């Protein structure tokens, strides 16, 4: 069974829209992951600073 040219074009446009929507959702998921990664990095850096300051205080106490 053959489809008319109009139906084929409409189907293709729907496929393109679906693909674009999938891409947008994937992009949003990746942005959320990136935000969480940045938050984790910031907390790790602050913990490292706190750890260094604790070590510095211990050295001062020992001298």
C-alpha cells in the first residue's frame, strides 16, 4: 500500500519533531547531571580546605 506524498512528509515531520524532543530531554538530563557534579566538586573543595586548615591548626598546636 502506497502512501501519498503528503502523508510521507507529515510522518517525516513527526519523526523529526520526536527526535528533537528526545534530544531536548537528553540535554536537560545532562544539564542536571552537570549541576550535581558541580555541586559535588564545590563540596569536595570546601572539605579539602577545611581539612588543610585542621592540619595547619594541629601543626600549630604541636609546636
